[in-house]
C-alpha cells in the first residue's frame, strides 16, 4: 500500500515535467516503487494462496506485468506521453483502494503471535467451510523460530534456497530477453513491417497469451517441466537468430563494419527480404518460450523456497540480482555485438539457455502441490 505513494507522486512529477531532470526524478520514484512491488507482491501472493492454486496465482504476477506492458504499448500508439503517464497513475490508486480490504498474511500474523487475527485472515481467504485451526497449526509449526543471524547463512536450509533463487534470477536475464525486446521494432522493420510500433503490440500479445497458458497449466505440469520446455524453445530460437544474422552479415561483402547487426539496411535487399521471416519466427518463438516458463516461474519459485525468517533478505538479494543483470545485459548488448559479432552474441544467449535447462535438472526442486512448510522442511532435510 505504501508503494502507491511513490508511484502516484512519480507520475505526477512526470505529468508536470518542465525539463528532462523532472522526467528522470519521476522515473526514479516509479522505479523505486516497481522494485519494491516486484519483491513484495510474489511473497504476499504465495503466503495467502492455497497450495493447489499457488502456482497459478503466483504466475499471475508475471501475467499482470506483461498485460500492463501490452496496455502501455497499445495506449502509447494514440496517447501523448503526458496522457500516458496520467493513465499509468490509475492502477496504483486502484491497488491502494483494494488492498485496504485485504488481510495481512497468516504466516506474518502468526510470526507476530497474533493468533486470532491469523484465524480471521484464513477465514477471509479460504471461506467459512474450512478447518482454519488445522491450517493455522501447520503454519505455526514452521514460523515459531528465532530471528535470523548472519551465522545462520552457513545453514544449508538458508543458503541453498538463496543460491538457487539468485541463480534463477541470473539465468532469467542472461537468456537475453531484454536485449531481444529492446530491438524487436528494428527486427520487424527489417522484415518489412510498415508500422514498427505495431511490432511492440504483437510481441506484447504473444507474451500475454503464453504467460496466461503457463498460469493455467503450471499447477498440473509442475514448475520444472515448464522451465525445461521454455529453456529448449529459447535455445533453439536464439540459435536461429544467430543463423539469421550470420547469413545477413555474410552477404554484406561491401560493408566496412560487418559486425554491427543493426545496420542491416546496407545488406543485399534480396537476401534480407528472402530470409526476414526467419527473424520474425525466431522472435515470436523466443518471446513465447520465455513467457511459458522462464518469465513467470522464477518469480514464483523465489516466493516459495525461502524460510520465513530469511524471506526478506533472500528475496531482496534475488530481486536485486534480477534488476542488476537486466541493466547490464541491456546496457552492454551493443558492446557484446562489437566484440562477439551479432551472431556470436545470440549464440552465446543460446548457450546460456542450454545451461538453464541443465541447472533446472540438477538444482531446482519441484514445489508443485506442496505447502510452504513442506518446502522449508525439504531444504532442512537436505
């Protein structure tokens, strides 16, 4: 609820901006709020959800993110940026209004020894026809622990989920998702699309559709299966991307700088137009693959695997890793292309996608259908 304040204030600053520094300040405020909500929201949802639907509800975090992005793409076609900022300020106001009717999570309340409030919260969340006392006892068994000290990070039940969570966030970003999305319009322009802004809408629609599919099936298939499928699709599509740029660059015999992929217009028009479908298909496959697994699942898993006493620090470390890697990959993408060539960069992304699959096989536990207490117990036993 507190995050609504920097969200709204940030958009007010953007709306009233008289110079670029006001825009920067507004973006800092909205970015601060985004960082906090990306940590808190998955944790809140995982702690209030029943195990049978926790996967679906947890995946809805990413579904709502990509739906919001698609909405901004569509609105941005017709609205000026000030009016777009006005529109973007409404969801945070709605969040503040509706969250005022929501209870605190039962796990947090029991950790604060507020037993009656926890029962009331469970009654609100599960309805009246459920054994709230039994679920309360199950949660209490896991939360009645001392506070976290630095020495406890030597404990495998603390550091193993932390390492898994940080690695998930790292691998999510080194697939190259932000770099690919950043240059999606350029790829569609080279494929002959008249209005490249519609490319963003097409890509956003693919993201929404496949994230929705993931949310619907994740509690049946499990987390690991979706990560396998997603990693394989992304590995193949980034390999195809690399092949596309390799073919284009090989054809550029007269180019003085054949390593920079985004000057494709100097390539032979015949070659470019004849294989531009390969770039579009690769982009569609990549976005669909990411949305199916490596988009929503890491956020869901990090909300499930940490014990309550380490959840704040561990979740914070994971979110920080994610945003740092997103920043670095996007910022250094051009330098990678200059150093490795365009096709080499995308083949590197493909190699990381293969590593994602291997990492999933050996290190990520399946959490489908388990309570948060059972997941904690798994790490304690290991």
